[in-house]
C-alpha cells in the first residue's frame, strides 16, 4: 500500500518505521505519524500551514461552527462503503476524524504537507495511518483507494486518478461563490466572483461527475476569538487589509456558509 517517495518501491514495516528495497528508511514520529516528505520534495523548510494557522482552525472547528459540513461529508462517505480511503490534504484532522468514525471497518489513511497539522491530527483518530507527504507525489500505490476525500484543499487531478481503484471515487468538498459572501463584503470593496463548476473542467479522462449537492446555512459568530480564527484559517487573513480585518473581529458576524459536495467516479 505505502510506497517510497524517493524510488516508488513498496514500503514494509520495520521497528518504529518503514523501509523500501533500496534501503530508504523513514521513522515513525513519537506522535504516531510517518514523515514521507523528503527534503528534495519541499519548497520551503516547513511547507504548508504553520502552527498559528493550524491552531486557529482547530479552535474554530472544535467549537462546532462547521459541524453540519462534517456531518454531511461523513454521511456521503459512508454511503460509498469503501474498503480503503485516503483524506488527501487532511489539515489538522477535524473532517478526517468524522469520516473515520463513519467508516469503522475501512482501512484509512490521511496526509498533509504540513507537519504541524499532522502532529495534531494524529490525536483525533489514532487508528488511521497519518502521513506528512506531498499531495503531488502521494506515497500510496496505484489504484489502491476506493475513496479519496478532498476538503477545502488543492488537488492534483492526475494523482487522484492514479490512486483510485476502478469504480472508486473522489469526494470533493469546497466553497461555492456564495460562501462567506457577507464576510467578503466587509473585507473587500469588490467581491471577486468565480464559477462554481470551474473545477469540473479539470476532471481527467476516465473520471466523471456522478453526484453533486450544496449545503447552505447561516453562520453567526458572537465571539471575537471565533471571528479572528475564521480569518486566520482562510486566505482572507492575509489578503484583506489590517483595518478591515480588525473591523470584522470587533463586531458580531453573520454570514452564509455555502459548500458544494461532488462525487467524481473513476470508470470501472
């Protein structure tokens, strides 16, 4: 199942780690994850979300503000009954843990390029195999997954197709054009529009959209900490001006949450 990120041969378990036939060895961290991100595959010393961003996301999600999103994601995953699944871009593991709970008999994996995120994610579902790895060079074998989950995460579509077994699918969860519309109106003079179906043009041959749905609800944030955390866990935390961000943090926020779920299946 696991493959070496350097030579792409199979990895086998050894004492406190894994090793391939070329003797590339990777130790398991004390938190339980495997770091399968070689230095030559990094674009910075510590790629991905930093500690402050991870902690902001953890506080916000653990407070339940996006709980309906996680519940529906887990329901959709359970409907597919995969034998093996991977959360590709798992972050600090909030959504991953919900999916794991819905799939108690499945073989689960989760990866993110951020070591800070995976360190915290491990604690949420120790039964999973947690990996620090590149989403563009996923260290899993071809056609090894029945379900891929991609939640608010960039995606390498060619890797997704490579990883999926015939008949398996990608469960993608991402924002629609209306997501946090009111918040964006407070932060910017002009709200940048985008096409909710733009990502569908990226679907590679051999995969097709089978199901799509949208979940919408109103979010109310009375806590200044929650408002600050929401900004910190989104691109708005660095795109918007400091003055506009401060104004959002200072007042109760009501804004739409509008999320699209897609099931994109690989041909059998």
